[in-house]
């Protein structure tokens, strides 16, 4: 089986090899080893990009392979971030509060501790009560479980409802977008219990590792992200090859025909939808400790559409295409918006890329959709001629 | 009161005739002693004469007198108004207003006491209430309405008869009615006034009635025989046991409970080396151990003992908690209660109507935003994520036109067709360049139009900046149609509603009664067959898409009048617009109407349940829609038969 799998997917080996080399090179050149050619902040950017690649792979599986254009996968990504963010914020605040209470003459009671933590966390939204959803915030294990369970369950319920009523195509896209919008609006409320507009912050400080330098922490997260990406790549490559993959791609090409052949289409779609949602949640949980802050704006419907843009530009229906799209567009985007691109002086008007980058992105996206439906990944087809 | 009344009337008569050509200084000199050293009993003579004189300079004198700015020159006893400019005291002649340098003359300051100043203030109110200038009269009435007081009733009633402005007279009568209801002398007067008020839905009437119905909360061991009892409070229902007990504490009927903070502070205060009350400090990390240590301290008499839960329950049970009206006469409070209940019922009724109107206008906004989409998405099946940006383009067109045409009415008349033309052209261009190539790949249409959407949004940001641009409505759209104090709807909302209706009719007409509409429906149902009948599907698709986009442009102008014009305004409507079309039922203009109504009324309904939180309302509405689509995937108005095939 393993042999067939690899021979079917030569890209897996190449990808894993490249990822390993990349990870090792970055680690060696980072500030941890003392070389310092790659700054800590750039290591974080690279780590974040790996996480984005992971969610892009998930998007590619659900859209490029199964034909479900989900505009909600970045919401699952955000949920994962919030789930881990709750623990990070709680544990860190607890540490700070315990230190400040320890200097007092009387040892604090549990109620006093919880009050003080609540004040620290929810002071910005005018509250000090812990909402019910924070019940397990002190428990890393439970919150890690939530990273997986909450997006998974949400996707399961939502997908079950939607697929059962045979909502397909653009309707499904709009429905997933509505779900994302509802989630974002919910998070924007101050009484949602997740600090409303402020979001969760200070996530780059990992409790228990206060003494460790950010350079080390960021390298650790970078490596963890690389591992997650590699594992997800292998996992998803395995899912989309073989019999299961054939059925899933059959659903994309002609759902009715697959149903007539006797397959329970809804179960397959639900499986793909849920699995990719879980992967998106894990990607989010790895992303936000590197980003340091999460707020509801990150979950807004536009983010999920950008995800689709990455995958489309990178090339749908091939996992490495999604990675290429995510890396290429997100790095290019931060290069342009960060002022890295030189301004173009036309004499009568100066094109400042910070302003015009989105116009360029939008137009190139139209061009890719119209003329290069296979995306950047499609270029590889010219390099690798398959024996027919 | 009669004195004040006659005083005001005589003032009025004299003001018009101004018989005596007396100077103010003369009058003051006649009463020199009373002016210089006024007392509550003697001042009225001066005031009467001043009012009777009808001199215009009496008003500023009264103000200066009240504000303690009047001085008496000791040499000749004349009165002046003193002002201080740049550290130098100057005297103003009271009649001519001439400036006289004070020099080092002997000046005696006139210092009226509080009672006198109140009397002067009352006289001032009369002056102002009967001032020939309507703006001053209005201001005086507003001042009374802001802080009602028994002493204002007389002057106000006195000024009603002489009021020349019919509007202000009504306001004065209404205000007098409120004053009588609150401060009237006999209960009969007050009840009559209260009954007069009962048809009035305004907020200040309700405030007056609520003031009459103000209650004090009280507690005693048995209910009092006397007094005007409003309500006996039931523990656990009207008042929580904790609140009841703290009220007992406030009334000194029970010992104060010892809070956790108090325990902590007491322990800190009596810390003795490493332990408090025999308990080591390191063990004091829980409420139980802290309580034990505190009890030990209490046994030693160092701190007051804790009040046990049982003692508190017992104390609460032993007392009656009730509300007592401040007003002692039950007949007045009964009348006020009845009037208020009546008003509240009609207010609730009016609010429901108002909510309905609000919902209707929200529904028409959604309808306007979605109607163009109903054509491109509903009829043609093309997902156009840039639809919101067409709305934005229409709104910016209106803004740009207003920069060149200053007359708002004309500019709107120009902007509407211009917005249509521009977005029509944009729509046609987009259809030709992009969408035409993607008719068989709907998901990719979504993505391509999304690319156009972000490009257009950023382009608008580059051209017009990020701040909101105003699109000012013509004057005749300002203001609101007011039915009563609760029901009101702004003219802009009415205009949007009318525009929405107009659009509905135009689109139905175009689709059902014109050659173009026939061809559109033919191409939608079966392009191949339509083509063989001599219809050019390319042209029809182009025209249809242009029509839908053009309508979005006009909607943009309308929405821009109602909300601010920003580059993101389209994005705010896009998801709701798609919802509207999907919920209503794709492929049917009536469906869009149904969808917009459902969403508009639903959102307002949820907002009404939880008025503080519009975000929550939107969240719940979207969740409802997601569920709704589960049960009616084809929308409210589902097409049947062949046309329904995807």
C-alpha cells in the first residue's frame, strides 16, 4: 500500500524533502545558532506562512478535490486560534497575578485569584466575570482538545445540515460565508466573552517559558509548524489518492453520477469538510501564538475569500499548488504592503504599491481565473511530462 | 398668586402704553432704602413698581441686582451697575448705559440675600415670559420645562392670556397643565389636570406623571396604617434577600454583614507575628480558614462578630418591605397611575407601529440593494461579488455630481440617471471581458468577480480616500413625517421605500411586458433554443447584466443618501443581498421582495428583543437564515417545473 501510495504521489517525497531542507536551513541561519542571518521576526513570518500553507492545503482538499467552495475555512482557523489563545492568555495572566498577589501579607483565596485574573482579562470590556466558555481555560489539555473539537463539531453540524438538504455549488459558498459572517459578528460583541473587538493579545508569551528568548520560541513554533504541514501533507495526500480520493474527485466532477453509482455522497463530503476544518483549526492554533494577537477582524468573511484566492493562484487540485499559492501570495503581499516594493514613477503619477497592491492582486486574480485555471502549479505540468 | 397674576397683567398693559416717562433711577430713588438693603418682605414694593413702570432697562437692572452687580454711591445715594474691566472698576448709568470711571468714590455694594434673589428671579421670569421677543419667551418656557417649580405656575398662567403666538400659547398651556398636575393646590385641580394629560404620549408628560408617582422604599416591622402605600415587596420576587438585608442595615435595623474584604482587612490589622487568631498566616489561603481566624478574633472582642446566614434570613423575614408614594394623597396617585397606564398602553401600541415602519424601511433598503442582484444572480444565475462595488460606484457618482452641481435637488436628478449609465457601462464591460468566459463555471465567476471587487474597492480608496464622503439629501427630504410623539419616519426612508416600489414595478414591467424581458426569460430558460429562434444570447446576457448593474448604481445613490459613502459600503451589503435573494427564492423578483421583507422584519424584531445589541441581532438573523435554508433550500418563492432545474 505504502509503495503504491508513494509511486502514485511522487510529489509527496519531493515536498517533504524540500520542507525538511528548508526547515533545517532556516533553523541554522536563525539567531538561535548565533548565525543570525534570518532575524527572529522573519522566522515568525516564515512560521506563519507555513501555517497558512497548512490551511491552504485544507482549502485545496475541500475545494480543489471535493468541489466544495467553502468560504468558511478561515473561520475554523480563527476558532483554533481563539481556543489556544484562551489558554495562553489565561495562563500568562495567572502567572502575573500570582506574582503580584504573592507579595501581599495574606495568601490569596481561590476566589480572589479568579477575580484578579478576570479583572486583568476582561477589564477592557468592562467586566470581571469569567464567561462559561472560559471554564476550561486553565487547562492546556482541554483547550488543545478544543482546537480540534470545536471546528470539527461546527463543521460536522453545519455540513450535515447543508449536505443533507442538498445545498450545493454557489449556494453552499454563500451559506458558508454567512456562517463566517455570523461568527465574526458574534466575536465582535463585547459580551461574547472573548473581549470583543480587542481580541486576545500577548499570545507570543508562552506561559512556563518566560525566561526563554523569543528567538528560541519562534524557532520552536517554526519547526512545529513545519512538522504539522508535513504531516498534513502526507495525510491529505493519502486521503485524496486511492479509492477514497477517486470518489471524492468524482463528486467534484459529477455529484449525481457518483450518487447513482451507489455511494453515499453526503458522508464523503461531510468527512472531507470536517477533516479539513480540523486541519484549519490546528493551523490557527499554531499561527496565532506566532502572530501574538487575534481579533475578530481575522475571522471576517474576506479572510476566507483570500484563502480561496491563494489556492486558485497556486493551482487547485494539487496539494503543492496550494502551498505555492499561500507562500507566494502571502509573502508577496507582505512585501508590497510593507513598502518593500519600489514605487513606480510615471511622471504624472507615482504608483505607490502600498495603495495599488490590492488592485494588482484583484486584477491578477481575474487573469488567473480566466486564463490560467491551473494556477502557478500548472507550470509543473510543462516540466514533468507524464508518460501517457 | 393673585398678586403675581395682577402684576403681570398690569405690566403688560403698561408696556404697551408706557404712560409714564419716568427714569429707572427715579423709581429706585423713591425706594432707595428698600433697594439698598432689601428684605423678603419689603422687596415686593420695589418689584411691583419696576414691573409697573414698563421700562425696558428694568430687565437688565433686575438681572444685575440679582447677580449682586449693583452699587450705591455714598455721596449722593445714586445706584449704578459696576463692571470690572482690566482690574479697573467702572460704573454704568442704569438709564443711559453711559460709562463713568469709578475713581476712588465711596461705593456701597448692594447685597440681596437668597430669599430676595428668588423673588427677583420670579419677577424676571414674568418679564421674560411676556417679553416682546418671541425667542426670549420661548427660552423662558424652555427653562421652566427643564426645571419645574411650584413658583413658576403663577407667572406662567398669567402670561398665557397675553400670548400672541398660537404655537407658544399651546406650549404654555400644556406646561401650565403639567405644573398644575404636579403642584396644584387642591387635589381636585390636580386630578383634573392629570386627566387632561392622559391623552399625551410625549416623554415629558410621562416624566411628570412618573414624578407624581415617585416612591420611597421603606421598611418597618409592621405595615403602617397611614401614608400612601404603593406596593408591598415580596422577598425573592420584587427584591432579593441580599438587597433586603442591606436595606435593613441602611436603616440601622440589623448589624452590617462582614464582607470578605472586611475579614481580610481585619486579619491584616490584627496580624500577630506569623499567625492571626491562632491560625498560621500561610494557611489563610481559603475562605474557611480565614473565617475561623476571624471568629477567634471576634471571640476576643477585637472585631464585630460575623452575622450568620440564619440570622440574616430571620431579620429579613421579621420585617416588611414596601414602597410608599412621596405624594400623600391616594386620589392623586390613583389618577396619575390610571393616566400613566393608559399612556403606556398607547405608547406600546405606537411603538409596535413604529417598529413596523422601521422594519419596512430596512426591508426596502435590503430590497434596493438586492434587486439588481435578483436579476444578475436570480435570473441569469451569475454570481457577482462585485455587485456591492456597483452600489458603491453609484453612491460615489452621486457624491462627485454634488461637487459640481451645488443645488441638491438638481444634483440628485442628474445623479440618478448618471449612476445608472456608469454602472450599466461597468456591468456591460465586466460581462464582456470576464463573465462571458465563465458561464459554465459558476464557482469561478464568484472568484473572478471577487477579484474585481477588491480591485474596485481599493481603487475607490485610492481616489476618494478612506474617510466617509457625504452625499447630502435635498432639503425637502430633511425631517420626518411625525404621526405622534412615538411614531415618526424620516422622509428619506419614505423616499427609499417609494424608490423600492418603483424599481419593483419597473423590473416586473421590463421582464414581463417588453421584448427584452421576453428574450431574457427565453435565454435564461434555454439559451440554445432561444438562439435558434433568432435571439442573440450574447447581446441579451450583456443587456441583462448591464440592467442589473445599473439598478445597483441607482440603489447606491439612494443608500448613499441614507448612510455614509465609503469604499467599503458595498461590502457591507453584499452578504445580506445574497441572503435576500437566496431566502426569497432564486429566479423570481417577488421572491426577492419576500426575502427582503422577511430579513428586514426579522432583524428589527430581534433588535427589539435585545435593543442594546445590533451585532447580536445580525448574528441571530444569519443563524436563522442558515437554518431556514435547511428547510426551504429553494427559498420562500420556489420555482416549479423546468425553470427550477439548476
